[in-house]
């Protein structure tokens, strides 16, 4: 698949997830087979005024290319300014978020609120496409709610406005993250546009990714919650979609190796204080299958530094 001039090696990609798809996590996903990785949504206002925290979220490096930086907002000039920053940071693609269901954003008429206003999305896409040299993509849902499906109309308007790809989360905004996705909306969008279509929703195992691509005809699948604690899903799914065999799940020492890499990466990137706030949750996803998961979960809350964190992982992830 090509997104504008950006070549994407195969259809298995990482979906953006707030609080999860940090720079160190994206590197792990890339290493384990994701073709394209996307950072979490950042408020365009914060990006445009170069807020320190926003720029940290929008950190990238050549090792994760091709990479996607995502922004949300509803003011064309602010979106333009923010998209320029995303390009400057070194991302290969800038993605505009029109899908986020959180109340604060909806209240401001941003994110998923825009699924009810296709022409506003078209105006935003047009403005950003004119302003930056990197491809502009959009992330949408099926529509505002079960009664109104606006995805096809929005995808077509965005294509006319110059969007290079569209990524459809196959749930409505009203559904938030609850309930089954309806993959058929991805198929309808794919039929309606010529630009690449990616989609997400409900891919928990590698075989689901294969089924998603087959049933929707999409050019790519973005894996969300299915990769939390299981970034090996990318190499498994890549193998299956490229005609290879099913790769066995990782053994415990491989699980420990990758978690230790992630722990080191998060302490390095965020520093002690922030890493300790973020990592217990991340580590618990990796530890879920351990026989002494409950003990791990209790112990991980009491960790004070990187050294203790690594020791705890080594103690619990043993064959
Ligand atoms: C915790 C969490 C945070 C998310 N944050 C974002 C985000 O920042 N930007 C975005 O476009 N989608 C976000 N999503 C949606 C995912 O990218 C993806 O579309 C969705 O999770 C797919 O469904 P699945 O988790 O059922 O596979 C988030 C999802 C979750 C679960």
C-alpha cells in the first residue's frame, strides 16, 4: 500500500491509543512487525503553541518510519499550524482525528463531534493538505450514532479535498469502545473511494486481522487493544497475510525480554516519575497470563525505580 508517496510494506498496522502508544511502545511494535505506527491524538491547540507535553507526545525518530502523528481540533488555522509542527517533528504522515468519543472533545465540537458535519471535515482536510508536504489522512468512525452513517460521505469528501488515506474505526461515536464493531462499514467505504482504506475494531488475535482484511477488502488493518501486552500479534498477523505459517506465541523469556526493553525505553523517555505512573498498567497487560498475576499486580504498584521494576519482571517472568 502507498499513502501518497509513503510506502507501507504490508497491511498490519498499529492503531493510535492514548496512554499506550508511546514512542517506546511504537518502537517495540515496529520491531515485532507493524508496518505503520501511529502516535496518540494530541490537541491541535497545544501542538500549535508548542506546549512541552504536546511536543513530547509528538516525538518520533527515523527508526519508527513510516510513522503517523495525530492531531484533533476544529479550527482550520490551528489545525494547519499543528500539522506543520507534526511535519517538522519528522512524522511521515499527519492524521486528523474525527473519531474521539471523549466528552470533553465532543463538547468542544472536535473529534467525533465532527462525524455529524461532513463539510466541516472537508474544509479542515483541504486547509491542512494545502499547508503541508506530507500526506494527510483521516481517522473516522461509522457515524455519530447507529442511526446516522456518515463514513462513506466523509471519506468521499476527504478524498476530493486531498486526503491520502482514510482509517475507519468500525463503531459509531456513540458506541465509544463498547459493543461489537460492524466491519461492513469499512467495506462500504472501501467501495466508495480510490485512496487506501484502513480499518480497526475488534481485532484481538492474528486470525481476526486476516478475516478483517478479507471481509472488508481494506488495504490495511489497525490493531488496537489486541496488541496491549501482546505486540507479537503484529508478526503473527504479518506472517498469515503474507502467506506464511502461524507463528507460535512467545515463550516466557521472550515476553520478559520485550517487557524489559519497554521498561528501559519508558524510563529513558519519560524519566522516573512519569514512567512509574504509566508502566504498572502496561506491565499488567504483559503479566495477565502469569499464574501469580495477582501478586505481580500488587507488587508492581510499590516499585520505586527502574532497577526494582526490572528485578520484579525477572522474578515473575520465569519458566
Ligand atoms: C485506550 C484507547 C485509546 C485510544 N486512543 C485513540 C487515539 O488517541 N486516537 C485514535 O484515533 N484512536 C484511539 N483509539 C481507538 C483505536 O485507535 C482503535 O480504532 C480502536 O481501539 C479499535 O478497536 P479495538 O480496540 O476494538 O481493536 C483508542 C482506543 C483505546 C482502547
